[in-house]
C-alpha cells in the first residue's frame, strides 16, 4: 500500500477562533493507540471541548472526543482519554511561560494527518470578550457587503 502524502484534515475547531484571539500556533504530534488511528482515518473526531494542559514538563490533550472504533474488540480505547502531545522541550517551555501569564490558554484548532502521521494544531490564545466577538462579526459582515458591492459594480449591476 502506498504511503499517504499531503494533509488530510479530520476535524477543526471553528468555535475556538470565534471565542479566542489566537496569539501563536504550534504543530504537535499525538501519541495514539491503534484503534484511535483507525477511528481518525474514518474521519471521526470532535475538538469542541478540548484543551491542552502542561503537567511536569509534558503537554497533554484533554477532552478531545475520538469515538471507539466500530470494529474494535476489547482492545478499544476510551473516547475522551487524555493524550500526550509530542513537542520540543523549547516549545513546551515557551508555551508554559506564556500560560503562566494572566489570560492565556492552549486550545486545539485542528486535527489532521500529515504524510500519514496524526498531528494536532494547537494555539496559544486569549479569551475574547463579548463585545470583541460582536465587533469581529460586524467587521466581517461589512467586508462581505463591500466585496459584494464591488462585484456588482464590476458586472455593471447597480
């Protein structure tokens, strides 16, 4: 069987970009069991409640839902177990320093396969206030209306 090439997205956390202001992103490998990999290859996962915690110099991914493999046996995994992230020591130390500051958290943005290996994109982020979210939505709506007006103008429709 030929080895996979490229990037295949399994799950994205769109709500994270709405709820948080992303400061910095990192790509981390995942330590998974065999049935978890098979379940991910079927395209089944949810990052909605997920977060990253740094405990004793190791990064752990919590509350990410990877459902049990349908054809698994007693060797199946639990759906919401914590999973170890594979990051360089420098990256872990840098993230840990930032998280110790007030207001920063680590959230998963996407889960994907890169050249056959499971990866997760995590973000160092600060929570947005309600008015920030409303402002971002209004700005996006204004940009959309501007683009539509320009498109109508170019087509000759007024």
